C-alpha cells in the first residue's frame, strides 16, 4: 500500500503505530511536507542561570536610576514658630572637634522660646554608586521675638549654616558661623517675605581648615 504526499508522489505505507526503516523515513518526509512544524518550546532557564542574569542586571538598573537622579536639586523652606537657637548643643566655635561635628545638625534644631526659625534646605543628588548620594546645604535664620515677622522692616536674628553629605554628617562639609548680614521683613497686600543677605565663616568638623577656608555668602528671599 502506498500514500501520496501533497505533490502526488507515492510512498510506501507504514503501519501504525510501529514502523521502521524506509517506512519511517518516508513517513517523516510526508509529515514535514504536509504539516506546519510545531513552534519549538523555549527551554526553561536553570535557577542558577536566572540568578546570574539578575545579578548582572541589578548594577545596570542601579546605575540607570543614579543617572536619572544626577543633578536633581530640591529646595524646601520650613517655618517653625516658638523656636530659638539651642545654645547648649550648637557650638560651632568650640575647640572640641566632636562639638563642632555635632553642631552640623544641632544648630538647626532649636529649643522652645519666643522666636521663629526659618530653615532653608537645599539637596543636591550627584552621580555615585553610594547608597545615599545626597549633599545637603542648610541655613537656619532665627528671628526674635516671634512677633517681629508681623511687621515690615529689619529684624533681630541669629543664623547658622552647614553643608555636607547626608550619610556622613560630622565627617564631611563645613559648619558656618555668622560673620555679617541683614534680615528684613517685607510685606505686600497678599504676602509676607523674609529677605536676607548673610556671610558665614566656615569651620571644618574634622579640624581641616583647608577644606573650609573661604567664607560662604548667601542671599535670597522666602515667603513666610
């Protein structure tokens, strides 16, 4: 017995289900010519290979995220009523290195009193593979008494400045001691703003004067 392929060519018939020799070859040729080949299934990757690919991909994704954050700056202003400088913990002019390092944050943490703290924070993210790449610059202006912000004109104030990496406080950057400056309240029909112009002498938390030898000047205005 013979069977025809789609071209009309006769081939010897092969019994089902067992076949061998020429019959097996003929049957395979016919099946390939008359049917569409099944799509080859993808062989599942071994778990070890999957983990290896994930390990290779993770640094690439991390770097991509860091690059997206590169150069991203943000500024925030916080107004805290009932705050005055913390003279106990804020000691940037101390001769003790640990007290200078502690002042990098302590000078921005006021204590209860008749005053208003205006905290201006600038955060800058840079390209790095570090877990925290934020460099923070903070300026605190303490106005006394608190009622002074209700009237237009110059105000009595204290001010502090610090700069450094967020995850290395007290080990990087500088602490600023106010040398000179002005602060003035200006009012319009709908807004109240603090205008300031400040100059700070910088101190290194680690006692390295070369890192903080230039004075820092800052000027601007924030709406209260």
